[in-house]
C-alpha cells in the first residue's frame, strides 16, 4: 500500500512539473482581456502620437476599430470554447494571448536601429501568409512552425519595422508550441475533449489576418523611419526580446 501511495505521489509530482502553472494573472476571458488592454493602450496613446505627427492618427484609429470588432465578435467565441479546458487547469488562450512581457512604455521618439531599409519590405512577400496556412493544412503544425521561425529570424534583422506582423507571428509560434503541451495535459487528465481544435482555430485565425497586419506595418513605416515608434511599442511582442533594453533603459 505504501509503495502504491509513493508511486502515485511521484506521478503527481511529474505531472505538476510537466504542466507548469499559468504564466498570466488571468485564467478566463483572456481573449477579451487581451483586446481590452490593446484598446486602452491605443486610446491612451492616440493623442500622443498625433502630437508627434498627425498622420499617425489614422493608423491608431484603424487599430481601435479592428480591436473593437474583435472584442465583440471574435473574443467571445474563443473564450467560451476555452472555458471547458480552463476549468480543468489548462490555461489555453490565456497563455497564448496574454504576454508576461507587458506593453513597453510610450516614447515619442526613438531612433530606428538594426537594418533600416530605404523602402518598406513586406513581411507577406510571395504570399507568405497563404503559404503558411497551406503548410499547416497540408503538412502539419511542425512544418508551419519552422516556416514561421525562419520568417521571425528575418524580421528580427529589422527590429524597428514590421512590428505588428512580428507581434502576431509571435502568437502563431507560441500557440503552436503550446499546443502539444495542452494536448498532453488533457490526455493526462483523461478529458473527453482535446484542445487541439481550439489551438488550431486560433493559429488559423491569426494567420488569416497577417496580410492586414502587414498593411498596417506598411502605413507605419514612414513614421518609424522618422523615429516615431508607432506599432513597435504598443504591443507586447512587437519588438525582438534583445531590443527591449533599448526601450526600457531610456
């Protein structure tokens, strides 16, 4: 009997180590919280950006419209589907959408660094988003993930540009990486449902909007070259990790 109890204790300890505690303060309605945070940031900063250059106002207004639409018509579906798994301790959607990095502080000016192209370089060259979706559908998450990682390496050579695309592609990568962990966790709990479909739905939704984010990056390019870091300081994953000290140390 004692050996059985010891074995069960060891199994419980292993499970706890394999499936870490949530990395965010939120454990429900996380898509909604993510968009509320983004909306609040953009509403707080729109006048500051307008003061730096009036042309930036249209970009921030576009973000506010898109985020408001997502808050009422997209977030409720994902949050409702996630609830079943969250009740069992699987923090799906929350770990994907809520970044522990937080949003960088506002700076009216920050000189661009890294590669500074003369003209805007699209992140969606040769239909990258379409090819990414096709790889996911035809060859599976692992092939798609490798494509996304290679694209991220390219984007990180231009840390002051392509920032919204970088932010969303980071979520694609993170969600894909967490998918297998969520599936194993559900299997260990003998849940009747698998989180795989929900993870894939989130990945596909974000891939589908990558052409839009690329277009927003195109609009922000000329201001970013002037040293107005719009889009790059307004989302948690918009800047490469090694670029963050340049922001917070100012």
